[in-house]
C-alpha cells in the first residue's frame, strides 16, 4: 500500500489555507471559462497559465488543474443550456442534454452531467493512484520507435474512429502536420519554412492556433448566425438533485462501461474526444430502445460525460509519466510543467514526489469541491445568458488576444491568432473538423522527430516498429484502427446476409 | 539609529551603482528549454540576487528556447538599447550562426561577463562497459554502430561525437534529442549506448546509479572532491586524455546585454554578476553541477570570446557542420 501512504502525504502537502484558496479560485475561474462560449478548457488554461508563472509548482498545478476541472464542469453547462459545446468532447453531451433542456428538464440534465463527470474522474483518479508508480518504470521502455508508435496510434485512431468524413479528417490533419514543420528542425539543425522571418523562427505555437481556431472563429460564427445567445433558464433544487442520484444505481452498467472506455482511451494519448463519442455510441448500441436516444434520454448525458471526464483525467497520467499529453488541455499543462522547471518523464515520480502526489490529491479534492460548487452556482452562471452578446463578444476577443500575446510576449502571435480565427471559421463552414488539425500541430513535430530518430537508430529499417512486443502491438493496433471503418463495413455486410 | 544604518548601507552600496540602476523588472533570457542547464543557472542567479538583495528590481526568468535557442538570440538582437534584458549565453552564440545561418553575431551584443565554464563527460549505462577502453572496444566490435544521444544537431554534443569517432576509430550513430534531460532518460532506458551530457544534465541519474561516467573532456580532472554518489566524487572521473582519447572541450556560460546600451548600464551588470559569483548560492551551485569557476569581464572577456569563437569555428568546419 505504498501508493496509499504517498497519497496521504499528497493530502498533507495540499491541506494549507493557501492551496485551498487557490483551488477555489481555480474552480470558479474554470467554471466561468467553461461557461463562456468559445473558450473552454484548453483556452481557459492557456490564458490563465501566465498567472501561475510566479507560483511554486505545486500551487501552480493545483490551481491550473482546478481551472481544468472547473472548465470541464462548465463546458457541460453551455452544451446543455445553449447547445454550444465548450470542448470538442462535450459535443456528444448536446445530443440528449439540449433536448432535455428544451423539455424543461435542464436541472435534471445538469445534475446528471455533473454527477457523471464526478464519477468518471473519480474512477480515473483511483486508477492513477494505484497505477502511477508502475507507470514510471513502464515509461523507461519508451525509446524513439515506441514513441512514434504511440503517436501513430493517436493519428490513426482519429481517422479510424472519428465521426467526420475520413477525407476531411485527413485533410485537416495534413495541414496541421505541415504547419508543425515550421521553425527549427531538431534532427538536421536546419530552419524550415521560416522564409527569413524572425517571428517564424520559433515555429507556430499550438496555443495561439487553438485560441484562434476555437475562440475567435466561434465569435465570428455567432455574429453571423444569430448575434445572440439563446438559452434556457436553469435553477437546481435539492429535490431534483436527490431524484437523479436516487436513480443512479439503475445506470451502473452505462457508468462503468463509460469509465472503462474513458480510462483506456485517456491513457492512450489523444483519446478524450473519441472517448465521449464511443461512450455515447456504445450506450446507444446496448440500450433496449436505441431510437429514444437523441430525444432527451438521461443515459445520453451520463454516457458521454462519464467517458469524457474519465479520459480527461487519466490523460494526465501519460503526460506526467511520459511527457506525452493525452488531450489539448494536458498539452498546455505540459507546457506549464516545463515553465515551472519540472521535466515530465519517468523520473518525475521519483524526483518530485511532493508535486506528483500533491497533484493527484488535488484531483480528489478538486472534484469533490467542484461538484458542490457547480451544483450551487449554476443559476448565477446561467445568468450570463442575459448579458447581451454585443457586450460579451468584445470581452471574449480581448481575453483571447491577451492569452495569445502572453504565451510568448509577441505581438506577431495576435495576428497569427486572428488568422487562425478566420481559418477556423472557414473550416467550420466547409465542415472540416478542427480537432485533427490541432492534434497534428501539437504532436506533428514530436512524431516526426521520433520517426527520424528511429530511422537513424535502425539504419533505415522499418522493421524497428515491430522489433519488440510493446512497439509491435502498438503499431499493429494503430494500423487496425486506421482501417477500422473498413472492417466495420465488412462485418455489417456479413451480418446482413 | 535606523537612519545611521540606512545611511551606512547607502554609502556602501551606492558608489558601485552610481549613475544607473534598473527601473523595471530585469528579464534574464534563457536560450534553452525549461529544466536545462541554462535554465537552472538562471534560476540560481535569480535566487541569489533576491536572497542577498543585490538589486532593487525583481529578476524574472524568460525562456526563449525556440528554434534550438535561436529565438533568444534574435530576441536579444532586436532589443537593442534595452538595459532590462540579460542573456545567459553558451556556445550556441558561435555555432548557430554557422550551422543554421541565423543572422546573428555576438559582437552586436554588449558583453558583461563570463561566469562559468561547463564540462562535458562521456557517460554510458551502468550496465555497459566499465572503462573507456572497454567502451571503445565494444563500440568497434558492435555489429550496428553504438547510439550516442545528445542535444540538438550540429552542436557541442554532435561535434564531440565526431571527434570521438576520429580519435578512436569507432563509429557512432548520433541521435539528436530536444534536451539533455531527454538524452539522459533515453540512456537510462537503454535506448542509446552513451551520451556526452554536461555534469548537471546527468547528475540525478548518476546519483540514482543508472549511468556511469567514463571520462571528462578536459585537460585536468574536475576539482570537486566531495562524494556525489556513495563511492565517487566528480574528481574521481578520469580525463579522456588519461584514458588515451585526447579530446577536449569546455563550454562558456556568459552574460550579455543587448547592443547599444550605455557604459553605466553595462557597469551596473558587471558589478551585479561579480557580486553574484561571491554568493553562497553561486558557490554551491558551481560545486553541485561541477562547473569551473571563472570571472572575466571587459577586455579579458572580449579576448576570451574571440579565441573561443576561433576554436569553435575550426571545430565546426572540421566536422563539416558549417552551412554553405
């Protein structure tokens, strides 16, 4: 029970007034950011990251991860009340959450979303608590071929499991890979695609791109479509909450299945979005009356929210142990770790015990406090709806600009952000998904380096990706996932006969 | 009484700072990623200055490690006349303009002082060969070339690898990682056979017994004799020359201001970093990271830089790393 002792130690690190106050501040900021349309988890964390630069690492990560939990909770609010998903992975929550709100069952849907988020995270945190010590020795097995195999798996699972048209996912991903190549190439030491510009030397920062692609483009769309946020009033009474909780045991299969999917995909980097859809789709497939989904079924909220949060939480594990972010927000937290002078990797668990276990303990506390907080503050946040869009939009644009500037203190990045805003708008108009683009921008460079280092090491022999059980099984799984839709169709054909 | 103390403090402190003092927080620009040797050094100086009250304004560390550090160089170049930015430089100031054709020349910046020299050590996994001779023999006998991990391409680690090949006749395939920390982890995980990390980059994994130092690339042994691991101190590591491989390389750690600052501003920082080198924090750090203490400024520094530039240039040319 070494993990248990270390966890208690983590709680001891955490239980100071300062950390608790930071935690509350983080949660409130996070919910706020989650509720604001167009912001959401990664943007919120990105914008608020510089606030923590002067703090010690443990306080900083506690505050940031609480912003993250807060944003996750808050994202559900906008999905259900306004049909605007705060995060890519709350998209599935809108399928049944928004119809429920339209039927006047907003409070029920919100309680369901918050509760299932809580359960999903809790399962994932338990997993982290007991697996983390093992993960660090497992992590040492990762050399360049293994890393490349993991990146390949992520890219392939996006193409194979995504809901969007495959060719559009591939287009989006390729553009992201192209832009990831801008700047200095580590392997050859040469500059690429900088066209002699000093601003392009450092490459295209992924956060700047994300703020533009999601935040600015959402504002542009809203301006064009309705110039107003439409929503439903919501208040939560204790009776509704208890009612939902009483029915909870009925859905244990759904909850457990979604938690499992979430954890599995969260640890496999890049799976959070896939997790929420998979959770939803599986709940639908196994339900007794699948046709009632999409019309306001409470299970349709439980399933994606549990999976999204389980994966969002467990995504922090590969980030800490391997330095590979499992989600957009984890990628930003990874940047934060480096700013605070911590090198994520196998030795983080050995060398910075206080930090790691403080973080894990903060996941427990943050989720409990967060659940109470969202349940009590929903009416207040929902009142943002009543502020005219004309007043909210400039505020969002300004906060995006500050966020983009603060990342590298460069004016150039604000222009870049606006450029990406337009790109995001066009992408949304012509139906090209943004998530693969962002993913390629974050992982493209690392994937390329890992591939080329593997090639240098093996003397150009591709067999290196099947040279041991670990790398071989990941690579094979990646290729299977890439062609998953083909297998699925074949199977369907066989079944038809 | 209080007035007297304040006056005395003012009298002692004032003459050195006569004329100019920063009025804004001072940014210490690091040309490398977080956690690397430059970053650690910057944070040590930040702490030393703060704890010993060496400057009224706070100091902030600003990481500009993009494009292998080129970002920091271009940033300093474009900050001409701004006395609130100090660069903590190392040999990239000579190498990057040669290998990647970055339009940068250190002569355009204002030199403040050289504050340390960093060592390079040949390391292998603690399960690997125990001496340089065995290591070289194993590398020669291996069916596929030994993998040497290092930071970046066409830089110090890469240059050292090329010279190691020339002197020993063994072949290595050089794997450029993003940081020394990554190179260290990869050696521990047995994905590479060796690396030539700075002492600070491999310190933690050496203490954990996961890697073994084979030899140090200097003409004399490291001077620190207190035990680092249970059995060994830095001084116990033989020089590569003793072991029959005559390759030497030291890397400067120096402070620069942007170009076109006033002599008063330059003088303030010379004095400031001179005081830093006398603090306990600096001395501890030098010993812990096995750095060679040195303090050069003014003409001595410029002469040192010119000579060092020439050495680096010839190494880079010989290794074939100069871009055409």
